C-alpha cells in the first residue's frame, strides 16, 4: 500500500489494505472453486482491478 498510496497516512493505508485483502481472499476462494476458462479468469481479474482502482483513486486524491 505504501507504493500505491505513498502520500496518505499510515492509518489510511492500513484501512485500504484491510478493505482490499478481505474481498481478494473471499472472492478469490469462491471464484477458484469452479473451473474457469481463460477469458472468464481475465474478465474477473479486470473487474477486480477496476473495483480496487475505483476505491483507491479517491483516497490518493484526498
């Protein structure tokens, strides 16, 4: 999180990290429990990335 949010407080980085790690673990586990095609995996990865960026960008600008 220091690399992604270098100009934010330690507390804000910690909160952001916690809020990102939880969905990664839970969602990734659930997603991995079923066989997926390469296009499905890519679409999931892009969607997760978009979600995290939508969350992080306003923090970075605050």
